[in-house]
C-alpha cells in the first residue's frame, strides 16, 4: 500500500517533469539518428588522386578499376607534385602513381610498381584505403589475364568469408552497440540526477522521517525509471530494425530479458552515484565520467577489447556495458548464441546485485547519522 | 572595471575549487581518462585469436600457418580437425578468424596451379573484420610472392607499393591521442562553465549580481575566465603527456596549437555559458551540457571520419567547434601545420565563440524567473 503510494508519487513526478520524459524518449531518438546516420566506418568515395605519367591501354583499365569501385572517387592530376600538394591540403586522401616506365615494365620484367601514398593521419582509414587499393589491384590483374586469354598465375589465392555481416556494413554493429550507450545514459544519468536532487533539497530526509522503509523508498524510485528506460530501449530497437534495417537474428525475448538485466545494473549505478555524492553537480559529472565515456570507449562498442593492453582489458570487466554490448552484437547479428549470452547475462546479474547491495549499505549507514 | 572582473573570476575559482568533490571532479578524471582511453582507444589489432584448420599438413601449408603465428597481429589459440569445429569456435567468440587450408593445397602448389586458402572472419564487428582481413591478406600476399620467387613462378605483372605520409607505421594511437586532448578539453571547459550561471540562478544570487553596478559583459568575463584558465592549464598538461608519455610526435608550431586552443576554449565556454543561462535549474544545465557534448563528440570526427557521414549530417558538423579543433591539433601534431595553414579552422571557432558569448550575456538580463 505504502509502496503503491510511493510508485504513484514517483510516476507523477516523472510525468509532470518534461525533462525526464525528454531524456527517456527524445534522447534515444536524437542519439540513434545522430549515430545511425553520423557514425560510419565504411569509407565510400574516398577522394583519390591519380597520376598517370604515360597513358596506355593498361593504365586506362586500371584507372577504370578505381572509377568503378564504390570506395573511390578518383581525380586526375598531371604531375605527382600537384597530387602531393592536394594530399597536403587534405583535398585527397591518397595518391595512385603510375610512373612513365609502368607500361614497359608491365610488358617485360613484371613487378611493375603501382605507387600508392596515403595520408596516414587517420591510421584506421588509411589502412582500409590500402585494403581497397589491394582489392582493385587484384581485380585488375585477374581481368587483364582473362582478357589476354591467360590465367593469372599466383601461388596462393585468398578466399574470404565474413560471417554474420557479409556486406560488412558498420551500421549493423554500431546500432546494437548504441542501444547499450543510450540505455547507460537513460539509466545512470537520469537516476543519478533525480535522486541527487532529492538529497540536495532535503526531500529525501523528509521521506526518511516517514514510516516508509528505505527498501520501499528505493523500489519506489527505481520502478518508474525502469519502465521509462525499457520504453527507451524498445524505441531504440524499433528504430534499429525498421529505420536502419539491422537484422535481429536472435529472439526478441532474450533481448528484452538481457536489457532488463542491464537496465537494473545501470539504475543501481545511478542510484549509487547519487547516494554517494548527494549533490547534483557532482552526481552529474560523475555519471558522465564513469558511465557514458566508458560505455563508449571501453565496452567493445567501437574499439576491440581483445587488442587492449591487459590492464585495460581488466578494467573493462568493471564496465557493465561491456557484457551488454557482447550480448547485443551476438543477438542482433549471429542469433541466440548461448555460450555468449549466458555468461555475460550472469555478469550483468552479478553487477546489479553488488551495486544494489552497495546502495543498501550506504543508505543503511547514512540513516544513523 | 578590471579589478571587479578579477574579483568575480576569483570568486568563481573559489566556488569551483573550494569544494573538495568538485575539485576532484575537475582534476582527477581527465588524467585517468587520458591514460585509460589512450591505451584502450586503438583500431590497431594485436594478438587476434585465430584457429587453424589445416587439412593438408604439408611443409607448404605449415609454412603459411607459421607466417600467421609469427605475426604480432595474430595469436594461434586453437587447432581444428573437422569441418564441424569451425562454427562453434567462431560463434562462441573463442576466435576472430579461422584459417582453413584444403587437402590439396600443397599438391596444387607443386603442380604450379593456384591453391586457395580460405579465411572465415567473425563479422559481428565489421570494422575489426575488415582490419583482420587486411592483415591476413598482406600475410598471404607476402607468402605468395615469396613462393613465386623461390619456385621459379613468373613474376606478378604489377605490384602495389604503399607509403603512408605523416604516420608511416599507421599507428592509430597517433590519431586518437590528439583527439582525446580535444575531447577532454571540451568536457572540462563545459563542466566548469555550464553550471556556473545556473547554480547562482537556483540559489537566487544571480539576481543580486545583476543589481550590482557590474555590466553583463563584466559578469560574462568573470564567469568565462576560470574556464579559460583551467582549460589552458589542463590542456597543456595533457598535451605534455601525449608527447612525453605516448610519444606522439609534435611536429608543428606551438603557436598554431595555442591559437587554436584559445579559440576552441572561447567557443566551448561560450556554449557552456549559453546553456547555463538558458537553464532554469542546475539539472537542466547539466542535461543541456550533456545533450550538446554527446553529438559534439560523435560528429567531430573523433572516432569516425566526417567524410563518411551523409551530406545533411556533414552540414551539422560545421556547428561543432570540436570538429575544427581536431583538425588543428592533429594538423599541428602530425602534419606539422603552421598558423596560416589552419586559418580556415580558426575563424569558425571564433565566430561560434563570439556569438554564443554575446547571446549568453544578452540572456543574463532577458531571461529572468
């Protein structure tokens, strides 16, 4: 009965404060749109300078290979100096340079060099561009051999299969990862701020002075925000599936269940922050620093955890988003892979339990002050 | 006038640094984040766990596997001896890649025919998959060329020879660490300023400030100074750590860097103060700062290139001061840029700074509660 009253009070408080609703529903939409459209690691139409010092049929077909590739937007430059100037001014990201003796060496000795210069400032992009250049090169060699009625003689040919995401579309893994980032924001930031405000204004003490138990108080606070957060999650999933066309290979209910676990862990984290800081200013900053940035960088959402130094890998185990991102990427792209889902779900459960216990400990101790 | 502004700035400083917790939040997290994120945020992969399914078991296939084992990028963790072993190894994320060599590999090679080698990559993170593919492709290409030379095969008609400017070994840390300098400077300067007006509004002391003989410009300067000073000091420390701790080369002109840093701080503090004066409460101010911060980071080109974004989103990035500062700092660090090469990055930040600051000053008197 008391609990129901509290739930009603908290729900009304959310409904009447438009900023909470804004965090739960407007923010996911804005963030998903921004990320979904704004974040892409797939380089398309990379501006590329092409310098051909002595045109021939072979250089023309190689150039056509670059022009027909989706990855490049080639531009002609008369000399290598001009092309290098354009590279320095960041007008092009790379140069393909066919020297005057290209055709001669192609016909006689072989190993005619195709000079490639890339701007290495963005190392990741540069590496991808190198890969695309190699692709064009191999395709051109094969085409050329076929046109001459020969077979390209190379000892080993690499056949590649990329599972779960055959067209290597980065949206397919970024959007699921984003759901984790967005839920972290809703859960931790919202609860941290709201509850810290109650401490700051003294309304928390007023509530404590009533016969309401601490446990009821906490549940009353959490349930409405839990519902709000899950609403934001469903909205994000719907947008991911229908707007960004990300496939959901696994089952929906596993997704909901895993999200509920993750939501509990982040809510507990927000609550813990607010209980420890009891100040909106500090709570807000701590929430940003310990939740959003780690969820972005240490969760495996963009950067591969397995390549981090072992100390950092160890730290990532303290970031709940890490487990959720692993679950999400498997659920969306690979299916219900239980060996991935179960251990990560267990970790989330453990996280939620430990954090709630810490909250209880803090509030029990503080009550005596 | 000068003395009054100084007194106001001093008061702001004290308000920020007097409280132990807010002092901690301003000083400690940026450095911890610099360390953790600089080590974590890398697109370079090393020790990628992979499995081998070698049906051939000849000297040739073993030599190819040895090339993978010897590469710092790969780490052999599993040997598979039946077709059925591939799926579970990838599904469970035990390995990121399986190298499959068919039973006729060496037979084909010795007959002088092209032998296929197959790789299967986990595409759940498509960027990682592409990088792994590039590493594998270059190992196989090297093996193939060496085999051709040693066994008297004809040379390949043409080869690609690549050079990377500014970052010859394509270390993505050189790209990320300067980016983190920009990111942390933005976070710190926003946090310092976003709450400064809102806190006084909430406490009612802002009205008192407005009825003093201080002009809005003076109040503005007093509020902006601490942010600029804290921002410059912290950014300088972080830059020093980037150079001496992480060994990122600083090739350009410090003057160019500091002109950019000052203008960047001007714009980020302008945005912080604008948010702060728009907000009625601290909570709104924090949320506002946050709602600015997240898209500002994502759309800045910090992790993903702006050129990959759709046209409309690219237009939005022109409003993001971090976008310009990242070009400045990466330009100065890696490309050795000077002041005149960066003019096109400076003036948009100046415009953003001046317009947001004047808007904030106007809001001081026109937004009363």
